[in-house]
């Protein structure tokens, strides 16, 4: 359960939070891409206090976690930017 939280849910929450805070895709993507490996490293350090493999594990899973956070940013951006079409009557 802990790997699911650290590798999937935490990056998704970071991506959504970055989009809600910045409201700009470029800034939110940069913030999510920088914050996600740091959060994963801190969580792995907390889960394994000895810290023997936490930096290596962070290095190996960072692309996966960054991808999830960027997907969350882009999905939130797409949901905010959806415009409803006005249909003309009689055409």
C-alpha cells in the first residue's frame, strides 16, 4: 500500500496542487517536476530511516513519479479550459 501512495497518489496530489496554486501550465509543470522527486525522497527517507537505498530508489522511480505529476497538471489544465459551444438555433 505504501508504494502505491508514494509513487502514484503523492505525485497526482502534487500535480493537482501545483495547477491550483499557479493556474499556469508552464509554472505548474515546473513546480510539479521539481517538487515530486523531493517529496518522493522525503517519503522514502521517512519509510526507511536507515537511508541505505533511498537516494538510489528516488533516482530510479523519479521519472515515473514526475510523469504522474505532469499528467495531473495537464488533466487539471484541460478541465479548466473546456469551453462550451453555443449552438445556434435554426442552423
